[in-house]
């Protein structure tokens, strides 16, 4: 038999060696166990597993996530004090975790707000959050303090009137505290007036929008007009800033797509 053929036959007959899978490290195995417990909504057991991981493997690459999910599991278990402390520890140890840090700040404020109002730590925590560098955290803390009629929340609530997402909540909180909501800066008395004039019609449709609804202008524009606006440098996201700085009566822009003409002015 040909010697070359003899050498090829074993390769055709024998099975290929199986790939050897590296076992999970103890820290990784513990993290997966904690995650599975959390998915099963067994919050207390999940928190215990995360704490074990952090205690036995503090330098593990999973420590960042473990501390955050420990806080989250404690919050789900309604252990508000422990959750707030865990979120605080997470923010202190890992200030560069942007996404998780943002969530942790808001969750910590929520935990403080749910605590009993006779807890000095809860009040102190909410008060400290009033100077947080994130606007949404400051407003969340002020809304919680307003429930306790804490006057320290008033400046933040007044500033929150300018924020579309929380303006109504801040207004109601101020009223509940017996405070008069103040005008949100130069937007007082200002409106964006959208006029839509269709071809063949004598009258134009006129819509007056409060400054807080400035972003809604885009809903009155056709796709072609939106493309024209982009070409002309009209930034709909910054429309409110432009309107606040423009004198009343200023036409911000006018667009025509052949079917209708849309003009937006400040009044």
C-alpha cells in the first residue's frame, strides 16, 4: 500500500479532538448565580450572592456590576436604607461609570424618598442631592423634599419649571407648599406662532404654542420641509433657545414645499 495513503487514513478515521472549554472562574460563577437569582426575583438571595462576591473577590472585574446590582436587588426587596447606602458606595467607588452612575443617582434619591420621613439620614441625603451635578437628580430630590414641605426644595422646583419633562410636577409641588410658581425666565408671555398656508386656500391655519412646547413645531412640517429646514441650518432642537433670545415679532423661519408654506414667529 502506498505509504502516503497510510498516513492519510488515520486523519480520515479518527475524530477531531474536542475543544477544551475553560471553566468559569469562582467570581464569574458566583456572578452568574446571583444574576439567575435576580432574574427569578429572589431578591434577598441575589443580594446575598452579590455580597459574597464582593467580599471574597473584591478585585474581580465583576465587582463594578455586582455592587450596582446589589443595590438594585436591595431596592427591589424594599430594603430602602441598605439600597441607598449601596448606591452611595457604588457612586463613591466608581464615579466614571456614566450609564450606571446616572441610574444609581436617581435610584438612590428614590430610595431616600421612600424612607420614613422621621429618618434624619433620608432628609440629609435628599438635601445633599439638591446640589448634584445632574439636573434630573436635583429635581427628583426636590420633588421628594416637597412632600415633607422642606423649603430647601423651592429654588430647584422653580428652576424645574423650565424643564419640559418635569415642569408640571414642579408646578404642583410648589403649589402644594404654598409657593407661587414663578415665570421660567424670559419665556414668560412668549409663544411660538405657527402659520400653515396651503395652496389654493385663502386662510392660514394658525397655532399658538407655549414656549415649553417649542419642539412640537416639527410636527407641523412635512418631510420635505424638514429637509429644507436642515439645509437652511434650522436646528429644531435649539428652537427654544433661539426664540428666547429673539425679539417678539421675529420670524424664526419660513418653509415652502410647493403644497403649503409654514412660518414660525415669536410673539
